[in-house]
C-alpha cells in the first residue's frame, strides 16, 4: 500500500504488480518462481483500495506463471487478477504463436499487455498490427533500443581504439543533437528559474563581452 501511495503522490499514470517471488528475474530468463495466486489476489485488492483515484492510477497485473506452471495456470491467474480489481493483465512470456493466440483470445477486449523482447526473448516476433489483431493493445519493447545502442557503442569504441574519426553517416552533429534534445527549449526553462542575482550577473557578462 505504501508503494501505491508513493506512486500516487508522484503522479504516475500506471503501475505493474507481479506475482514473481524475489529475487526478481527478467521474464524471459529461467529460474523464476511465482507466489500462490491468492497471495497476488490480495496484493491487487490492497493496491486498488489504496489508490486515491482509480481514474488516475491504472493497475496492471502481471503473471510469470507460463514459464513456471504452464499456460493454463497463467490463464487462470489472469482471470483471477482481473476479478480482483486489476485494470489490465499481462501474461509474460508466451513461447509460441499458439500460446500468444490463446492469451489474446482469452482476454480480448481487456487491456492486455505483451512483451516483444527482440534479440533473445521467448515470444515470437510479430508486428504491432498483428498483436492488435490478436487482442493485445499494449506492446512492450524492452530491448529494441538498448541492444541497438549497445552495438553502436561497440562501433564507437572500436573506432576510438583504432584512431578513426567519427563517421558522418553513423552519427549526428552538434547542431543535430541540440535539435533532437530541444536544447533551446530547456535553456529557456532554465533561464526562467534563475534567481534575480544570477540573471543580473549574466546580463552584465553579455555587456562586457560585447565591449571587449
């Protein structure tokens, strides 16, 4: 309940609650364990009663039971978690399209999550449009950007080690970077927050530089 109160106070829009036992593992790794479903049901009920406004904090119940106990147990858990008050459900790690289709068919019409862990996950790849057709309306991509970034870092470090310049077709310029991160916007925000003394100091420095 403390966690829900904290996220409420932070203004979070949604939160995952899961039935994995600690220590938690990535959903696509082995060695996972799950709590008894009734323990998770109680956790969901407590979370839903603790939030200040059900319209502001969306509770998604996740189960990792597919890998531990099989698909049937995971489906039963998903149904129990929705009945307990969860707003959406997330069955982690369907291992083939047959399981993906079974999850989508069972919970079609409900807020339904699937993870597309590219580069080594157990769930077969499908496009967002295909997942939508199967009944899923939220798709998570936890590794897509990270794994590409990792390869880009390796290339950059290799070039540095070999003494090669940064290739223009595999990088951005300073101007492009400042545009991407909207540096001008954030600078304007920063300037608005400056205390009066600092604003005066900066104004004097500009005048001195012009004279010099």
